[in-house]
C-alpha cells in the first residue's frame, strides 16, 4: 500500500518552510532600523497631500499607465499573430506539417525566458533613455508569453469541427477561423485581461529601475526616506490597481459567464458589439497615449553602437557561478514555498471571522502593489542582506497574486461539501480545508507551479537589492559596463528559466491529469 | 435592450469625441512624424548630473545652472534628470546628454565609451577630494589613526553610497582592500548600496547600518545643516585626497552649436564668481568658491584604481 497526501494537505505542505525560517530569522535580524520602519508605517496614515507632490505623482502615474497600456496592447496583437503562427493545428490544416509551428515555438522561448527588467536595462544601453524603451521592454517578453498561451489554447481545442468543415469543402483559413475563432475567444479575453494587470505591475517595476513614471518617483522618495511622499504614490497606485482589477473582473463576468436566471435574454450579438466598441476605443486611446508619452516609433530604429565587447572570457569563467546560480535557485525556492504555502494557511486562519478577511485582502493587495525591490529595501533596514531577505520580498509580492487567485477560485467553487461538513459538526476551518480547498487544491497547485516559474524569472528583481544570486552580479557588471559578463549572465539566466519552465510544465500536466 | 446598446454606443462615442481634448495641441499623427525633425533642428544643450544627492537638491541646483549657461551662451539649455550613475554614463554615450557633471569613476567610464569627450572644468575642491568612513555610535567603532584600522569594520553592517560612486565606493573600497577587508567580510556577506550619500548618512545614523563610506563634502554639509547628529553618527577616518567631480562635454558640440562653442562654454563655467548673485547661488549649491580648469591626465590614477576594483574594464 502506498501512502499519499490528500490534496488539501499538499496545498499546506510548502508552508512548512516557515519552521526553518523562524529559526533563521532571529540570527538575521539586527533591528537597527526599526525606528525607520515605524516612520514608514505611520506615514501610511499621513501621506503627503501637497500640490507639488500630488502633481508629480499624478504625472508619474499617467506615464506608468500609458506605458502599461501601450505595451499591453502591442504585445497582445503581436502575441495573437505569433500564437496563431506557432499553433500546430493551424500549420497542419494549412500545409499538412506541424514542423514550422515547433520551430517558431522554440524561437519564441528565448524572448520569453528573459525578464522584462533585463530587456529594459539592455534596451536602455542600445537606444538611450526614451519612453519607447519601457514599452518595448514590456512588449518583447509579453508578446512571446501571449503567443505561447494562445498556441496552447488553440492546440488544446478539438479539431473535429475543422476537419468537418474541410471535408465539406471549405478552404483551410475559413474553416480554421469559423471552427476555432469563437472557441478561442473566452481564453483570449480572460488571459488578455490578466496580462493588463501584469503590465501595470511591470511598468511600475521598470520605473523603479529608472525607466520613468511612478516607479521612478517611488524609488527616489524611498531613497531619500521621504515616506509621506512615498505613501502618496503607493495609495494612488493601489486605487488604480484595485479599480483595474475590479473593472476587468466585471468585464470578464459580463462577457464570459453564461446568463443564468436572466429574465431578459440579451439580444444576439450584443457581446460582440460591446467588444468591438471597446476595441475601437482602445485604438485612438493608444495613439493618444503614445503621443502623450513622446514615444517615437522611428526612434526604435536608431540604435547606438555598443562599446566594443571585451573578450576577457577567463575572468567571466572565474566569476563565482555555483554561488550565483545557487543563490538564485535558493531564493526562488524559498519565495515559492512561502507564497504557495502561506496563501491557504492565512485563508484558513482567517476563515472563522468575517472581520479578518478584509485586512487579509488589503495585505494581499499591498503585496501585489509594492514592487519587490522596494519591499527588499525596507527589509534591509532590519534584516541582513541575503537569500532570506530577498525571498521574503519576492514571496510577499507573489503571496498577493496567489492569495487573490485562491480567494476567487474558492469563492467560485461549489460550497456543497463545505456545508455538508459544517452541518455534520466540523469546525469552520476544517470544513473549509476539506470542503472548498480540497476542490480547488489541484488547479491551485497547477497555477502555483506556473507561478514558481514566474518567480524564477522575477528573482533577478530582488537579487539586485538583496545582494544575492545572478541579479546582484548583473547590476555590478552593468555599472562596470562589462559586456562579456553581462552576456554570460543573461545566457545563464535564460537557460535556467527555460529549464524551470519545462519542469513547471511537466509538474502542472501531472497535477491536472491525475485530478 | 436596445436602450442599453444605444447608451453604450453614446457613451463610447462621447468619450471618443472628448479624447482629443485631452491631447496637447496638434493632431497625434502629424506631430508624431514632425517630432524627430524638430529635435534635429532646434539646438538644445541638454545637461545632466550623476544623482549623488537628494533629488530635491539636484532639482533646485541644475535648473539654475541651465539658466545661467543659457544666459551666457545664448542657446536653450535643459536639465535632464537621470535615476542612477550608470544611466548617466549610458545617456552620455548614446548622445542623450551633452554636458554632464560626473564623478571621477563615471567620468572615466564615459570617456572610455565616448572617445574625444572633453573634460571642461572641476571645482576648486575637486583637485583633492576626500571620503570619510562614518559609524553609528552604538556600533562600538572608534576613530582610527591609519588605514590598517579599517580592519575593525570586518563583521559590521556596512554600506557604500552608490555602486559607481568615486567617493562613496571606489576610493573607500580601495582603502578597505589595503586594510585587508574584502566585501564578503561584512555582515550578511555583502555591503549595502543606498543610492546616494545623504541616504547612506541617514541609514548609518538610524542604525540600519553600523558603518558606511561617503563623500567628505556631503558629510560636512550634513553636519552643518544639522541633519547628521554627532551623538548618533561619527567620523572614524578620512582618506587621503584624490581628484573627483568634473564637467564632461560631448566631442561634437562645436559641430552642432557652431565653432568655438566648447571653448565658450568652458570660459563661461570658469567665469562664475560669488560676487554675482545668480552665480553665487549656483556655487553655494555646488559647495565651491569657483570652478577651475581640469585636465584628463589627472584622472589616470582613478582609472587604475577602477581597473583594480573591476569597475573599469
């Protein structure tokens, strides 16, 4: 007989990492900066409302939103095209061979494997400081990510309809569009909305590293310890993020949920018309934003020559690679365990009380909101730099993302088992654990596997601050303008994330298959 | 149901109609196309600086510099802020900045990446600039008499100012090396980089770091302005002098602004005196009495140290 953990327990397993962490933390904390942390926390209640600050924060926010929206719109269009171009179904129907699809897919893995921040920093070197850099930095990896999801969605659709239409004599393009288009739409809509939320976070993060917008304001105010001004920006960003999430959620429900119990049947084609209207509104909006930002498309083609590549490969080889890679992996693993395990644990702890859920949601929203490097800077005030500090910052950010997802999917799940358990006399926590959480456990873990892969990619962001792993070396090499080192670091990073992506794909497929 | 569609359509139509009102004058497309042309024609001198101090100070100082230069040279001058040292170097290489106030290290990096760049001037205090090591009083660190005493810093929480700062990183690290202290010897296995000298002082004073290294100039002004509290943070050692900050100009300014422009710019900067009220304010914010000529050869020692530390390759 084989002993297997029940899914809901599997969800809680990663939280075990808290035990060694609790042992390590006292040794790492130095408590030197508690006074500053106190100032930071109390400033949350008294953000600066001076007109000068408000104006500069609002201007920064506008730039960030514009970058996010432009980057998102372009990446979505590009991603759709590339996604169709890398779909096996499409190529098989058109030419009879799926080989080109596999080739394009492999090629797209490269832009995808490099985090938008690295793209941003590299493009900055090539094109100089201009708004187009931030937009392009978002577009490159996002388009490749969207393409992958679209082609996965396309290839997962049953091909019987296409074959039937083809057998009936329809030409391949028409058959593909008719059979797969409508089936693809829900996936594109919900994933596209999610990417817009990501784009807002990315644009903020790019700003933290100097590409302009609210992120830059946040970094500068944090750096000069002007916490009241910092909170002005953070609260405003929170408002924008939450309304964006709510707005997208609303649209998703309106367009994707089947109409139940509706007295009035919506007229045929209403949704389609609404979508077309929104799309049409997006086009002039993007143009205007591009103009307001000062994005000059032609500037993308005037590249600056890079300084000559030094070929000091022995010194590149002599870098402490095992420590760098080990640091990155340890950081990712710790952050992933923290984020994946803590979300259900906190939900369980807060379950019996309605009053606890609201603060929990707020903490998660703040986690999504704060760019991880800012959290890391704050943590450095009381903790020593290193893997744990970086992991806490990265974990907190992803806890916000995972927590929201868990809460939403738990709310959507059928409450039957939980109610049955509660009626049979089990406590609210146990009922939640074996009721709803047990239902969502497998999809949650599958998403967590995907998220861990994202965290590996994101680890570069905190390791710049946390003084550990590949990212810290990346910043050193960048400020020394050591192109050979940079090249080697980016290649190693890309390889790591490609392996990570493969592992997370396999783990996800296994989880979903055995469910 | 049709009401709803009409309402939606009306709303979208209205917002579409109102959108252009948000835009600055000029249609989106023509201005997009004419922008690049306009930039080539208008002669704007773009000045910048490494962000070594609080943005508030930089934002007060450099617009004044831009005004003064514009008045003396008769061209439009704008100040372009950058977020970190490396970005300033990159902006200089990629032609985004024409005249930049660099530190020694960033200046050498910029000249190596842009052959022909011209060193214009330095401050009177830059010929022999110094760094100070500072410590929180609760750290138990005491003033030391010579460089070997820096070995006391092993195992302490230590911060530099910025990765590419000459006075807040390069020279302090050079002297730490001489005392046998490696960067991995600090608590946590690595030093911190706070981003600017002011922040480094504030964080050492708060106790977040036990010790740090900053520019002597910023340290002195923090003390005199009362921002640094001697009861909480003290100076433990001052380095010997070395050449630091300087103005660096693009090699092609004469071609773009007319013959002799670079020389006129140099004369203008060197002519600033405290007797002129406008120039007095600029000089005061720079912490200097006046600017003096500088030559590139003076920075060769910095280049050597930079190569030794690995910040120049």
